[in-house]
């Protein structure tokens, strides 16, 4: 049974680890989430999810350090591209994108 929204804990004190985005170490503060009583899995209601994903992508492409494999995968999926097409677009081999 899902508790009423008013009973969901908030993340003012503890940040919510947003693992569903596919990137490591993405923590969200100030959102409400619920915890399954049976398995302890957390589920959050994230407002403006599309905007959040766009902002995450912008942060990645503007950072100074090289992209990691997880970051490349995140960007490729956000663009909805196959590995081979994405590799051609960024000027690397498909093997480099898939590893």
C-alpha cells in the first residue's frame, strides 16, 4: 500500500540518489520520495523531469574533463541515437562508443 503523499519523506536533510538517470553520483535535494516497506526501494516523484535531464546533459557537454563511458551512453540515449550514428557524429569509431 502506498502512503499518502503527505506522508512521504522529503530530501531536505538527505539527498535522493537518482540512479534511474543512468549516471553515477546524481543526488537530488528537496524532492519527495517513498520507500517500499517490503524491499526498502525508494521511488521519487521528480517534477520537471525532462528539464532535469536536459540540464544534466548540458553539464556533461560543458565540463572540462573527458566524458566517461556512462556519460557518453547518457548523452547518446538522450539523443535517441544508435551507437554507430552517435560515433560518426562525434568523430570516433563505433567501438570507442560501445566500450
